[in-house]
C-alpha cells in the first residue's frame, strides 16, 4: 500500500453542510480548494481530526445519496 502524506489543512476554507440548521445542529463541514481531495470534519469539533477522501470517491458517495430512497 502506498503511503500518502497528510495535506496541510491550516487555513482551509471550511463550509457547513447545507442540511445543518441555524441552531447549531449536528453536521459536517467540507473544505474546498484541496486538489484531488475532499477533507471532512465534525462541525462541533473543528479542532479535532479531519478525514480526507479522494475527490472521485466523495463525488460518487454524494451521487449515491442523492439517488437513494429516503428511509
């Protein structure tokens, strides 16, 4: 397995999920502008860890959410 270095997320432009509410509901934040990667973090813990996904994997995940039936 190839070892990949961690991207520097200091100064990343984080945005909250469009599904979060104004009362500070549970949600995720996504950072834009990291070439080839999509960093994700818990909005309630912005200084905590972030997960990074290959951009193509994140796009496929979001597409599957949009086409999945609501439970």
